[in-house]
């Protein structure tokens, strides 16, 4: 394990966690911007049956995260006993409902929460607005007015902590987890290459997965070095965004740690990548109705992300440890996303025209479509 003595001597245990989070955040921001790693883009390709490489990018990143994380688990380089979602009761209802709601939200907002934070680093003002509303909703769901609803849904179907580890439920271990990662990684690289994604984009997708595993490893190394208990965690956006919103609104404090350094550093990493690749762009909503659509998506992602114990990237990080609730939540995100993609793709002017023509034959249906 790495020796964090020089860092802790300089910054203390909590400060060292912030530094680790900042390092992981910068690398993640660079890799996510260069790869365009995004669950929504992958879902859209599947829904349209038009494979242009983004499904491959997502699968490659997810597969790399699983392989690397399970390799670390096999070598006792991740302190799984200190990972909170692995050692507490599992909310199956929260994973299913939260994942489904988040999946719909990311399609409405045209990007998941992490993707919007990365885009914010490139000068996208629309992404700033979406992520801000996502953060406020996350706070309201964690400890604000939406908390009772979250607790009611999460408490509807719970199972005990022994069901938290997905591999152990089927009598398997880390070696099987590495095989699962490889099964996703190989086809992912092939699909990305077939979709004419560049070597840089594919390599950056792999870097996203390795950074997720690095988060688990580095926080484990710090926890084993520190005299005080420090959380073992990796990439996450939902809870940190909620804490930041609470701080800025004056109703709470941000607990210093890995997350405190990670989220702002993602912005910095995305900015660096955008500058180098000449991709800085100022963008805003094309219409008021599109702003409403994006806003609705942000609210759904904030509520769903907290309920599912992680957004799409946080879900990938937890799923890399084979946390059963996160695997279920990711599946629900796919289902919700595919349902929303299908609904958004309907030709509403033709559908409404046919309906009106059937009910009032003499009437001439006017052209209608979704106003965004």
C-alpha cells in the first residue's frame, strides 16, 4: 500500500483525503471529457439501434472499473468492511424506483449528472444550471422536504446486510468479478472501435474505469494509515452535490473529505481537457420549454440518485464492488432510460392527429409535437 505519511504530516488525515479526492477528480474530469463517458448516450444508442461507439465507450469504462476493482479486492487492497453500502441493509425498492426515476431524468436532461458537471467545466452554462438544480434536489432528498418520501420508498422493500454483496449471493468471489469485467471490457472496446471512436477516446474510457478503482484503493490506503476512521469511497456526485448545495444555502456544512476535493476537481479536469482540445463553448437553453424539460430531468436525477445511493457514475463505482443494490439500480436506470427514449422519440403530431381524426372525423388535426 502507498505510504501517505508525507501527505498526512502536511495536511492531516482529513486534508489528505481532500487531496486524494482532488487528484482523482482531475484525472476523472480529463478522462470523462475526452471519452464522452455517459450512460445516457449509451442508452440512446441501444434505443435507436444505431451503434456509433458510445455504448462501447460506456461498456469499456464499466468493464475496466469492475476488472480493476475486483483485482484490488482479490489482493486485499480494498477495505470492503469500511465501505458503507456493503455493510448495511439493502433497499431493493430504493434501487428500483430510484434507478428508474434517474434513468428518465437523464434522458430528459440530455445527460446524466456527472456528464453535466463535466460539461460545466467546458463553459456550458446549461450544464451549470442543470447540475445546480440536481444538487438542490439531492439536498432536499437527503435532509430536506423530500426526505420523508425517500424514506417511505426506501423502506418499502428492504433486505438485510448479508445480501449487500452480489457475488457472495451466488457463491462467487473476486475472480468471477474479474471475469465479468472482462466480458464487458472486450465487447466494449470492439464496439467503440467499430463505431470509429479514436484511440484517445477508447483509452480515456478505460482511464475512467481505472480512476474509479483508484478511488477505492487510495482511500483504503489512507484509512489503513490514519489513526482516525476515514471512509473508503470512490467517485460519487449525488451526496457531495447535496452537501455543497446545503452549504451554499446556509443550512448545512460540507463534511471535509474525499468528496470535497473530488467534485470541484472534476470541473478543473474537464476545463483542462477542453482547453487542450479546443472545446470550450458557451451554451444555453435553445428555448424556455427546453429549459423546463432539462429542469424536470435534473429534479428527477437528484431525487432518484439519492434513492438509488448513487448517480450513474456513483452506481458504476459501487457496482464495480458488486454491491447488489447498485447493480439493481444500474439495471433500473437502463430500463427508465429506454422507456424515456422511446417516449421522447414518438411523433406526437402524427399520433395526436390520428387520434383526433378517429374521434372527430370532420376535424383537421393541426401539427403538434413536443415543445422541446
